[in-house]
C-alpha cells in the first residue's frame, strides 16, 4: 500500500481520516437494515453530513443525495455508496457485531463510511473543483433495485450528472489482494434475471399414480432440462449461469401432489443472451410440462442489467488509483464476475466505472465470501477509497481536463 504513511495532500488527508472512517464503519456495522427501511442508517449518515455542513436531500425513501459544489462551472460527477445489509445472522464474533439478526455481509457499511470520508476531504479541496460532486448514499442494492428508485427520484438531475463511479470492497476477484484495485473496461459484473415457475398436475393417492399427474416428477425433469440451456444451447465462451434456488411442493409422503413451485435466476453478460435464455426457459417449462400432461406457468421477473465500464472512465480511475496504490497494485481483471450490481442502472444513463478494493487478508483469517455470516474486511485499507475518489474528483473537475 504505497502511500499509507504519506502526510501531505489529499492522500495524506485520507490517511489522517483512517481512524474516523473505521469508527463510522463500525457504527454502521452495528445497525444493519434491509431494503429501503434504512431509518437508523440514513439518520446516521445525515448526521455526519450535517456536522460537515454538506447539503443533501432524501431520495428513494431513505437514500441521500448530497452535493458539494466547486468554485466554478463544470461537469458533475456522482460518487455512489450503497448502504443496505442482508437478512443474515452474524457469526463473526466482532466486538461491534450486529445484534438485530441482520448483517453487513457485503461491505456496504464500509462503502458508506468511505463516501463520508470522501465528503470530508473534498470540502477542503473545493477551490480546485470546477463543477460539482454528487454523493449518492443508496438504499436497496441487495435485490431491491435501489439505484433505479434513486434515478426515478431525480438523483442524476439538478444539476445533471455527467458520469458516475462506484467501488466495492471484499474478494470479488481472487486475483485482487489486500490494498489492490481491480478494474476492467467493458462488462465487469453480470446481468441477473429472476424467474418463477408453477407446475400444475393432478393429485392422487401414491398407490394409484395412473389416476393423477405428478407435479414433482414433472418439475424434476424440467429442472434438469433447464441446465441444458447452459451446457448445450449457449456459446461456452460467453458465461451463463442458471440457478434454481427454491422449490416447494407436496403435503404428505404418500400423496402425489398437484402443485410444485420453484424459482431462481440466470446470469448473463449480453442482452441477446438474456433474451434467448428467457425464451428457452419458458419453452422448456411449457413443453416438458405438456409432455407429462401437466401445465406450467412461467413468470420472467425483473433483474439487474450487466455492469459495463466505460473505457475512458476506467482510465480516469486507473490514473487516480495508481497515485494511491501504486501502478503495480492496479489489477486489470481479465474475466468478469457473475455477481450483479445495481450500479448498472446508473451506467445505463451516464458513463462511468466501477472498481474493487481488495480487503481480504488470509493472514488474519479474513477469507469468507460476500453474503457469508462470517464475512469481514481488513479495515487497514479503508483510507484508500476516499483517496481514490478524491483524486478522481479533482482530476475530473480540473479546468485543465475540461
């Protein structure tokens, strides 16, 4: 970690804020909340912004759109942090662990703390900014489409946003180690599409199967057949993942049930693949059910688009991150991750880039993946997020670059 002892400039300011960033992160870690119901979390972030003198407004129920204006006219850059947690009972044993049966098992507490740190530093550098910085503290990333709600509520307007940047902590890419930055141009995270299927058969006694239509065996055939979409119907060079995560059916061991429901999602990188998988999923479910004298009701639900980085903004991030982490610690990711991020919604409206800050540390046992009850981060590198954000903001809003 190249500059962690630097004492001058904005990088030094970020280093000096390290303890405060950690304190904010731990405070938020204790009060994890779900979806858009981030009342304590939002109040905490707003209190810190008020202490700094940063103006803000509410969006998406508990989201926050804060604005730091430069000293002259110029573009507006949005910096985003998600704030919501997961319905997971924490098992980290940390002294600041959650006690409310929810958990920050994806690092959003760190994201919010780092964006608060960015706000505090940028206030001291407003004289170098020709334009504006919007700070988007967003609820509802974990499956609720909070970014879309923020956009609907005008977070990219007044003043209009020209570009957006976000980051994620953790071990999303195994090649990105502690204090390293992972990024790539083009798709970095997948699109996700949820679906629900209801199989309707005809109930009968288990001893008289010929008098009924078994919804369980029909569902079993369908579930196995759906995997052939991935293994036999899509280009193996283009990643596609299809998961059945939930299944429900049956009332008793000796009754052939007439109802089975199952649901899941599929992950793709290209829009054309998403459309193809959705169409084939419906066809396979319907045809296989019919072959078994059953019926299938298929619902293709919403999901997140693919998170696609703009090459120009990747260069901006790499430049800013190199000054903080050192060029050798910038990892150009070769393969995207099949996880999803609703940062993608912002990128459908404005160009930008999304990057990863490595916070895993095997030497300290910080090895558990996201959404695990033992997930944790090495807090020693949290200063790097505000340092990179600040450097990027100052570059982007510099009159020389406009």
